[in-house]
C-alpha cells in the first residue's frame, strides 16, 4: 500500500488558515472588513467546522501536492462567513456550491 503525505505547501496553507482562524480569531480576508464575526465561529463549533471544510474542499493541489489556489479557498471560506454573519452574499460573489461546504 502506498501512502502519501501533505506537501510542505499544502501543510503550510492549512497551518496559515488555522492560524488566522484559531490563533487570531479571524479569517484575515479583506472581504470581512467591517463585519463583526470574530466570536461567531468560536461560539458555534459547527460553524468553525464548516469554515474549515470549505477551505479544505476548495483548496486544489497540483501533481506535486502544492496548493494551486490558496487565496481562492480563503475567499470562499470568507464568503461563507460573510453570509453567515449578514444573511447575504458579498456583492459579486457567487453562492457556494453544495460540495464546497460538504462535511466528510
């Protein structure tokens, strides 16, 4: 059986996203400027779980295992959090597809 590990780049992308959400209490994305959200995911574990699921589901890795779209994955997670907090999508953002928020 062959096993694979996350590449340093993929591991770093997850670490950076976790650092923003867990250590700093934010997603760190400009889409959320002016939106009060810092306590919401921490207060609801399911919301935090969904936030991480969106980042992980959207993140694409190349053949070498390195992330191809880390900023896009962050933006989609921020889009979900914006909608979660405001009840609406940010202007110009498409709705999230079901697969983006799928919990595995």
